[in-house]
């Protein structure tokens, strides 16, 4: 957190230069209009975010980044390119068991150790980088204030800091450092309501090229798993979530059976454009107890036992928000 504060302290704002004495008298009547034109040319925080979206879709780049939380670091390599009219990207976890995400246009394939590879129809990868960065970023303005703070230096490049602040204080804040030359992401941080650094993504390498990487070009005709078809079948539960912060909408509903205990688990997934929140409900014969909270980086797991059920809320949200969501669950 100290480093973020230090960067903010170094951020400077460019001020228009005063006219010379020789010019001041004849330019004085137009000084107000000239100042307005200068101000209009300064990109807003929203425009910076829209530039990020455009860059993620259009540029050919090879980059590496590290996800840091709880003093643990996960290194990734990220390739993106456009060739023969197709947009392609690969995100690979570099340490530990294999974890690789591949996208070719609107088909995303997931490859993980001990799991059968599968594909889904999607225009972005579900991974360390929020999906909303590829979508209409203005949707976030329902729940977050976009604030342009100033410039600093990240990865040896000039970076514009943009802060996304929760309007209702029910969410964490996001700080994003964008490359002033390309608009690409150079660093991000999740900040608690008290200003604590919870989790960050630090880019360690960035190369931008005119043509897509040869590794990506091999994906053009590569055989990938057939996308999973969704039947659209309605899943009805005997419970419901009655409260969520404004902006969250339901995305998925699932019912599974845990093989080890042969017990059904039902879940609902909600999203506000930036954050996923999952609510899991399963029968339990344990006695009611006070909620327990575990937190890893920005991810909170809240568990509650009541009314003959175990309720779990998981997401990158403050503990008090997770508790309010769990308390709002009611049963028919």
C-alpha cells in the first residue's frame, strides 16, 4: 500500500503555460476559449478505460504478469493477436500444474491438469483479468465512480492511474495503471474500504508487435474441444437471495451432487460487471452456528449454518457485504 501512496504523491498534473508578455495583450480575449479547448482534449477516466478495451481487442502483444496475494505470487504469460480476421489469445499459468486458457474469436477453451478440456462460447477468457475489460466498460458506472488520479511510472513506461470507487461502499476499490502510449494494463490493485492493499497484478514484461505471435497463428486451424451446448433449462430452487448490492445480476444457476458425501449443492452466480459472487446452499444436520469468515487476498469465503442448511458466499467483496448476502437467503 505504501508504494501506491508513494506513486500518488508523485503524480503531477500538467498546467497550461502562461502566455508571454508579447502575446498576452492580443491573445487575452481568446484565452477562455483556448483554455476550454485544452481541457476538452484531456481524456476522461471513462475514455481511458474505453481505450483499454480497444487495445485489448486490436493490438498484437506478448506480456507477462504476476498475481500477488497473501505474499504468494502466480506468474502468467499472455499472448494476444489478430491474424486472418481472427482474434486469438492464450493465458498460461507458468508455475505448478498446467492451467491454460485459449480463445479463438468467440470460443474459449480451458485446459487444466486432472480435468477434461472443454470449450464454451464467450468473447473473453474467465481468468485473472476481469471480463468487463473486453465489454462495454461504461456499464460499471452504475456501481463505480471512475476517477482519473494522475500519472506515474510502471514497468519503465508512463502510466495513467484510474481508480474505480464503489458508489455504495459495498465493494472493494480497483486501481488501474494504464500505459499512456497504448492504453494497455500495466498494473492493477484491489483496495479495501480502509485503504489496505489486498491483491494486485503487476506486469513484468510487455512487447507490442506489428504481427501476431507465431504461437497464436497456429491456433487458426487448431482442433479445440467442441463448445458445450447450453440447454437453457430452468433450475428452480426452494430458496432465494433477497439482497445484493445494486448492479449485481444473476448469471448462472447450478445443481450438483458432491460425490464424496452424496449431498446436493445448489448455487447461484451473480456479477456486477467486475466482480463475481457465488452463493452455495446445501442441506446440513449440524447445529446453527455463527458465521465464519476466511479471506485470501481479496476473495472472501463466508460460511453460515441455519435453518437446516449450510450457506456459503464466495467473492471478492468485503466480509460485511458477504454476511448481508447470506443473511438475506430465505427458504420456501
